[in-house]
């Protein structure tokens, strides 16, 4: 899938319930953190041992994969040793206290790796690009309605620096549409807030934005989620565009979509609902083709045989019966891209392992109607979040301090402003 939380070695995350009950006291109470070396990357793991109702509860975090509070079952616990397991993940950790550290072995699905945990919570992730108040621009909390789906979307309208409501000159505005999975208006992932960073940067370059919480997320309410597909989420975005036009405060209304949001951008571009499009790693090929290449890239980077095929992937989809995935596998964006006549800026990082740039940008370049206003660009060294990276694997996202490449931010603003000088 294009989901940002791709399944990796550690997490085949499922809903886990229950609370592990262990010895009523232990000298190991507290937080323990360390790095698990998995092939080309390392994953931060945090073990929490807490006193609760006369018992000690054990939970595990994998912050690099956005997972927190996974309940663990105790096999053994004393003042100097511990053995836990998470049955649904087929994972165990056994360790003994040595020189003040838990020195042990992490095992999952038959693979054993050394894992040393040190007392104390990990330091808060550094996110130097995250904007901090006071801001030199105005923001406005707004809501808009998708009547068809019964969804009320809540968001933040950010006005450009120096915007004068009395001026006859109206700014350009961009609707920001997130990738797959339920995300808030900042498209927050691994403590990164890329849409907040984008909105802040564009405001400083004279461009307004509206970013919103996905349906049934944050302050947005209503709308089907469990059985929803990209078409349903497209109607939310269409309602956002219509709301911006109804304000009559903007000269042009465009759409910036990331990943699945890029797919939505072309769906609406074909319907002539947007004045321009910025597609951040939006799909340019049929879903099953994209997902097979994605799977093989991730398998290869993880040191595993890259042997996924369309047939295998479709069998996997049949077993899961996920409406979103079923629709996406069958969707071919070719016709919608070909019918998109508004200006388009399509960009990808060449280390993106979720939407492979060489496949994706070639298709978009070929399909887009010819226009001097269009721009298709590949960025060396960037991943799916447009961060400078080493491998491009999802496990790196949270470890990288950069939220989004400054060059990408600059190019987006310059391209939009070049359209409407």
C-alpha cells in the first residue's frame, strides 16, 4: 500500500488488548531504551515497566515506526532479569541486568538479534523545521461540509504574511490533502508535521493554504472510514475546494496532495475542480503495478528476496478484504492524468521506496497533456516524505531531523508564484 506505516520486520501491527500482569514489585521499574540493528537500519525500542494496581505492566514502543503502548506478556521478571513476549507479533525479549543495562536478545519470526536497553526514556526527537510562534501571519480555524458523506472537516486557513483584507489583490490558496491513513491537518507522522511546515513556508512566500483533519480524525467528525476508498476521500477534498471558492477571497484555488493525496489531485484535475496541482509522490501507474514494485524495493533494501508478483499481491488483497486496498489495486490513473489540463508540478524523491520515482514520473510525464507550465522533477537522495535519507526505508523517517527538503519547499513556492505573477 501507499500507507506510510508500512509493515516492517518489527511491526505487523494488529489490535492488541489486555494488560500484562507480572510480579507486584521489581527493581527494573521504569523506562528502558535502545537500538535494534535490522539490516541497513536501526530501530529505537522503548520498554516501559510501570506499577499499576499492585502489579507491574509491560509495554513496548517503536517510535521510529509510530507505535506506542504495545502490551507485552511477562514470562519472567525479577530484580535482575526479564522475559517478555508479544504473541501477535511472534516476538520475545529476554535480558539480564549487566553493568546497569539490560543485555539481551530480541527474537521475532525465527530471527534473533542482540538488544541492549539503557535505563531512561529516549530524548525527544529534534524537529528544527517545525514552526514556532509567534507567527508573522494570521490563521483562521474553519470547517467545511461534505454533504454526500455526512462529514464535517475542520482545518486551519493560513493567510500570507502581510495579507490585507481590504486590498483588492487576492492571494492564491492551496488545499493540502494528506496521504493514506487517517491523519491530522499537519499530516503528522513520527513527530514530523510536513503540512504545517509547508503552510508556514508558503505563507512567507505570499501563498495561502487550507489544511484539514481527515474525516473522523482530530476535530473533523462524521463520514465512513472503515469501508471508505480514495473516492470517498476525494469528495472531502472537493468540498474543501468548493469552500475556498465560496469565500471569494482568492484569485486561484489549487491542490497540493501527498501520496494518496496526489491521486486525489489528479481525480479532481480530470474533473476540472482545481486551478493547479502539486503532486508530491502521487501515483502515476496502476495500483497493483505500483504496489508490487514498492514491495520488491522494500524487500530488496531489507535484504530479502524481491519476489512479489501481481498475482501474489492480489491473493494477499483477497485474504484481507480491505475496501480501500481493493479499489486502489484496480485503479489506473492514466485516464485522469491525461484529462488533467490545469498546470501540474509532479515531484518524487529518487530514494522513495513507496512510490518509485523512475516508474512514477516517467508515466506522469508521458500522460500529462503538453504544457510549458507543467514541471516534472526527480530529487536525488530524497525519500517518500521528501527528506534527505540513506536508504529510503520507513524506519528512517523518525530518525531524520529534517521534515522536508528546503529545496522542495522553495521549488513549490516558486512554481506556484510563477503561474500567477
